């Protein structure tokens, strides 16, 4: 083989490698965009499910309304268990959103929604704070989540 042919084949081989790397980068970018889109959709579904929950469970909407009273005490063990489940549901949603944000698949805007939601629950439903206190005390690893910091502070007061 002539040296010029060898150089030609090296150039063709190198070009093929570069084109392959560009294609792989494109595929990774597409996968990341799909993951972000899917995550955004799932996060929106979580919010919609909570709203649907209130629409289909009017007694939960009434119970949530009672939480506006800072001195609220659950009327029964069943009511307490429902509120504990509700608190866990919200905490799961907020922490999942933080995980998605930390991993780059949820936008800053979605993370700010979670932060605002935490603050609005603290502000609008002070009777819920003792319930959150119990839930937070049952799960040591929840201290890792920054989104819950305002909730932890409010529970301490």
C-alpha cells in the first residue's frame, strides 16, 4: 500500500470516528430532552392528581380546610391517618421534584413551584404543622432535602 493511500484511509477512519461521536452526542442530547419532557409531564400529573384527589374526595377538601386553624386537632384516628397519608403524599412529591431537579431533569421553574408550595402549605394550613412534625420525625433521611427546610423550621416553632 502506498503511503498516500494509508493517509487517505487514516483520514477516512478518523472522519468516521468523529461523525460517530457527533451522532452519539446527538443521541445523548435527545435522550436527555426526552427524560426532561417525561419528568415535566410526570410532575404535572402529580399536581393534577392532587387536584383530582380534592375534586373526587370532598371530605378531604373539607379536612384540608380545617387545617387553616392553627389549633386544629384531628377528630378521630381515621382523620389523623388520612392527614398523615396526605402529608406523606406532599412530602413525596416535593422530594421527588428536588431529586429530579438535582439530577438535571426538572427545571428550576418546577423546583420553585415546589418551594412555593411548601411555603404556601405552611402559611395557609398551620394546623397541618404538627402532622408534618410527626411524619418528618419518622424519616431521618428527609433532612437531606433543602425543599423541606422551611417546613422543618416551621415545625420547630
